């Protein structure tokens, strides 16, 4: 049977100014933008010991996991130093919803972007 083998991209619509929102991601999360306005994230650049994985999950309609965002999606971004990134985000006035939390599979925190999309930040656990 033919099947999906991974996530080829993440695309979402801005509620306001798409260029300003992309610039926010570049400034606060270090996402390097290409000339066409998007980014290419390459697994070989991720230095975590898991070799790079992408988790896929469908949440229940009644889930509060994405709150306080009203979006029907949440993107989990892998990060290389969660504590340092959270300090930068806090200094820049970015809304930190929760975290950091430490779990067996790594450390997590949740923030809001300017369109009030909740983002999950994940620093994978060391192997």
C-alpha cells in the first residue's frame, strides 16, 4: 500500500499581515526565511540524538490542548536550547502560556504568536 512517509511542509493562513508574521517567526524563533518568504527546515541541521522525528496526532474535538488559542492546529517546533529561547522570548514580550516542563522525551513550553496561534516548543531529551 502506498503511504505517507513524513511531513513535507507546514502551511497556514495569517489572520493579519503574512510578511509581518513571517518576520516575527524569523526574529523570535530563528527561522531563516528564503527569498520567496517561507523557510526550509532540514533534519541534518538538527543536532538532537533522535535523528529527527516528526510526531503526528489528531486531538479530540473537546480537547483544551490548544487553548487559549482558537486555532484548530498547533505546530510543535524542535529547539536546541529551550531555556535560552524562553529567556529571549520573555525579554521580547512574547506571551509564554506555560513551561518549561520536563518529561522523559524532553522539555516543553508553549507560546502564542501574534495571530494567537499556540506553538509548542520542544527540546528533545539527550539520548
